[in-house]
């Protein structure tokens, strides 16, 4: 029995525009026909026919930057320390389902603690639970200058951390081989963190020889490589090493661009998190007015200068949100990245939607069978009420997503409401200020100090 669905408009993902009066025929879990309704095969008696002629069909969307183990964390300690690994797996599974419910039928998890993302991926693939199609790495490989080595040197990177700290190339190669043995889809390397040169530029966590060696080893073992690289130096080293996907590239210049074009690197700018750090942080948030906030402010301008050039030059752009932080909760803001591409990076809505579907799918394992309406690809798509090609921000409106289909069947998910305090509030941080007598006197003037009732 096949399913015939008639759409008013269809955005196949294979070009930047939509076509009118299209029909898709689904046989099993894949498309058997995609094309004009007038030429569509006639349904057999046993076939199901569905009329969605008031709707537009859009391929299932893809977020290449979701961290399932973070748990909508409020700080790095939440991410690394405050939930048992087993709990993170259960929490990560339901958060993965939130993506699926939001029309994201596939995603990449580039960095999580231990083997949690792998286990979530395997459980979904085994049919134990519904969820998006997941490709994932193991923990980030990092150095003393890289992301995830947050803690004092005498503490190191704990076993539950999202990063694996290496102190030599032998250790790095050993970690790559171990992760490949355990079944990762790709290797994630932290190419910078927060340490800087005296001139203010971010320091690369590994030198050129080191990132080239790690990339060669991952490629030799048949795995792609993603780097976290915000600064110019780390972006340049990543591009020269020929890594497959560079996250951020905020301070890229022409030299970086040439190396990216030569080595066919893609970019995942992940501007959603930076945008939210700038626009969402409240004065009452601990991060407000601090270094991380200042970094976001400092990064936004250069990113919006360098990245449009890369897009114009033909570098593939993939959509990611760094979901898993309190500022980017799961299932909420994934489509924001496409809106940012249009508003700030010079994309047309059609180009952004291709980035958020078929282009990003290209990075995933088996991605050539995902991300587009095309005969032979998996029937993963959404039925959408609106016109995202006129206003890309409509994709953030979940009431417009009428149906989510995955593998040729509609998905019906009933997701529980989270009890916030049980999910991510594990750190013991209590104070945002230092309450000296002088500070208390100052606050008393503005009436911000409450009295105990009995006083
Ligand atoms: Zn990330």
C-alpha cells in the first residue's frame, strides 16, 4: 500500500524555490514519486490518498549543532558535573524527541559526555524509542587552551566532562581510535576556547601540525571532523587541515576563505547562541556584563562581516543552534538560525531553507538519503501552513507545523512538561552579587533589600 499526498506547494530542497500542485507518493519509508500532480501515478485501490493542497511540504529540517547531554544547562558546571551520566541519557532522549516534534527529523550531536549521545542514537535506531535521526561524536578532544578545559589545572577535566583533555598527540590519536571503535559518526575537536594572544585574538588550542595529524587519522578511519573554531587562527588551521565542518568561524578572513574553498570545508556559524547571549541575557543572569557576554558582543560584528563573504564565494553553510543551553532550549529555537542567515548573512529564504534541510543533511551519516523530496530518499518531511519563502521566521511558529512525517509515517508524540528544577538546576550557585555592608546599604537605598517579616 502506497500513500499519495497532494501538496499545494512543495519545497523539494533540490532548488531554492517551491513548485505548485505537486504530489508525493510514499512506498514503505521512502519517496517513490515526487513531481507534478498532473503526471503522478494513479493511486491503486488499496492506496491511501491525502489532500494537503492548502499546505506546503518542506523536507524534515536538520540542526547540526545540538548537545543532547547538556540538559538546558545554565552554566558549564551543570554540563560537566551535576547529573549522573545515566540521567543525562534519559533526559537527552526526551530532548531529542522535542526536536522531532518541532519538525527536526535529523540532527547532529557534536560533543557530549561519555557515550551518552551514541547510546541515544543507538536506542532510536534500534526502534526502542521514536526520535530524530542522529549522527554524533564522542566527547570533544581538547588541549589546555581549548574549550571544555574550564576548571583549574589541579582539577583537570572530570570523567563526566563533555571534553577529553589530551596532553600529547599520542593521547589524541588514541582517543580518536577509541571513539571510532565505539562507533562515533565523526570526531569533534576544540580548536580554541577562551584564552587569547596579547593582542586579544583567540589562541588556537592545537598547532597546524597537530590538527592536520588528527584530521588525517580520523579521515584514514573513515570519519569526518568538526572543529569548534571561533578565532581566526583556529579557523585557518582547521581549514588548512581540511576538516569537514567548522563551527563558528566568526573571525575568518580571506586567507581562511581560500583554504576553506581549496579543502571543501563547510561552515556551521551557530549564531543563534551568540544572538541569544546578546538579546536574551537579563541583568539578573550571572553571565550578564561578564566576559562571555562581552565576547558575544565582540563576536557578532566580525561574524556578520566575514561569513556573508564565504556564502557568496560558495562555501556550504549548515544550520546549528548549540541547543542544550538555558538560552537555547531543545525544540524551541532551531529555525532561528535560518532567520539569522537571511537577516544578517545575505541568504535568500530559499537558500536558508536549503541550508536547514538538504545541505545540513549532507553532513550526517547516510545524509544523501535525507533532507529532500526526491525519489529514493527517506520520506521525512513537515506539512506546513504558511509561506516560509516569504517569511522565513514563520518556521519558528510551531502552530504552523501541522504534521511531522518520518520514514513514511506521521509522528505523534506526547511530550511531558519538564519540571525545571529537576532537569537542570543542579549547581549550587546562589548569589549573583557580593553583599558587603557597603553594597547592602547601596541596595537599601533603591529598596531592593527585603526585610525579614519579624524585623
Ligand atoms: Zn557547541
